[in-house]
C-alpha cells in the first residue's frame, strides 16, 4: 500500500512533510536521525518560514526586550523595597530590644532578614550550621550597617537542622541563656538535593525543612509563650503546590524525586503552621507562613545548569529574580509589623495574605502529620 503524503503548499510545509523531512534524514554515522537546519532548503522545494539570520535576529530582539523589561521590573522592585524600608519606622520601634532567632542566617534570605532586624535594633540570634561562615557574615553585616547596627546585637549559635541532637543542644542553650524570645523565624532550608539522609536517617529535604524546624519550634514554645505576645514566622515556597503528603512513604524510601521532595517539605511547612496556629489559640503566640518569591540565593546549589546555558541563566536571574533583601521583605514584615498583630495561621506573599490550595488547608492531614512528626523527632515515644 502506497502512503500518500500531502504536497507542500506555497508557504510553509505541511505537517506530514515536516515529519518526513526531519525524521527520514539519516546522520552521517548512519545511526540516528539528523534534523534539517532551520534555514536549510527542504525536500520538495519548501523552505522554512524564516531564514537563519532572520531567526537569530528575532531571538536577539526577544532577548533584548526581555532584558529591558527585566531591568524596568528590577528598578520598580528596588523602588518599592526602598519605600518599604523607609516606612518601617514604627516596626523598628516595636523591634528595639526584642530577641529574634533566625535559622540559616549566614546567607541568602536569612542573612538579609538578620541584617534588617539588626538595623531595627533587635537582638538577633543567628542559628547556623557553619560557625566560621556565620562569623564572617556577622562581620560583614556589622560593617555594612556601620552606625545603624548600634543598639542591636548579633549572636551566633551553632544549629544543624539535619541533626536532632544539634537542635536539642541549641534549644537547651537558648533556654538557659535567654530570658525571653520574641520572634522565631524558621528560614533555613535545602533545595532539590540528591537523595541523602540526615544524621537521624530522615530524607534530607523533609528532615531539614520540616522535621528539624518542627522539633526546634516545639522545644522553644514554652519560652515563646512566657514572652507573649510573640511570633513564629515560617518560610515556605509557592512550589508547595506540586507536593503531596504520602504517609506511606514520608521518608522517600520507596521512590524519590528531588523536585517533588522539596515541594512536599514546603507543603508540610504550611500544614504545620496551620495546625500550630490552632494549638496556640488564646496564647498570644502567633504563627504565619510565607513564600518569598523567586530569589537569587545559594539555595539552588544542587541545580545542574549546562555550562553553555549559565550566562543566559545568570542574565535572566539578574533581570527577574529578587535580591535576598527583596525576598526577605515578607519575613521582616511578619516579624515586625503592627499590621499583623494577632493574625495567625495565614499564608503571605509580597506582604499580603494569599489564598491556599485546598490540600494545604486539609486539617485532618495537618493533624495526622503533626502526630507522626512528634513520633519521628522523639517528642512522643
């Protein structure tokens, strides 16, 4: 039976011809299919809609437009960030002399958050895994702020959220040394890493992003309650939308996908926040969760970007991603603003409350996750 292929029209190539033209040309090695170059003359006399130089010109124009658009967006964001900083005088007054813990405070969002709270004359405890990097970050922050750091204080404490032993040791020292705790900011996280386990045998992303902070918060709840009104701020991500809580495989021992693993841990952050808010009703301790947006930080160190694509990626990230200070605005807002006094159990982005997907508001799943997490971290036997 002879296969009848539609003929090329005057403009463009019919779908069947395009398929045959691309997929019937053999490579020089004889092994695979060698697709035609975009500007090559095709069989039957048909040409692609645009010649090679025209395509490159269009691509360059599109890239230029994207960069210019990104530049305008960047200027607008920085203007708004500056305006936000200028309007935080009242918040600064509220934070003067307050004690705040920020996890992962030596880089990225955590560093920017710690610096701004220090500017507000708070006593900031930097909970960091690497003491050397934390000390360097503290020196840099003090140098950057200069006289603006006067009246505040930076304190460094070792905290490895991949180790329940380290979390307990950190909390024990805080409870011994600190008479009060006004704000706890659960900021530290790990992003899309290969399959690894924490010191206690938990999948790394679930262990650090959820379980480590779960234990930390529970061990410090007593101090937060005695310091009320006090606040807990949890940093999640918009990527929670792609996560699912699979109680049959919380430790990812049956299957593991690093992207879904991260999303699941961020969904767990939101469920934890909502259940904690329910348990804290009437205590004057509030807890809220946020997403910072897409931020240029070292959180993506496990992402594999092809070498040739890195310049383009860097350009796009410069144009469209937030700086750490811009990304930290909602964390700072929830920690310091009088506007959210008494607000609890809510999800924020860009310093405004946002809607959640139904799966992030499932109270039964939240309670079950809480109960299982208590057993996993050893709060219940």
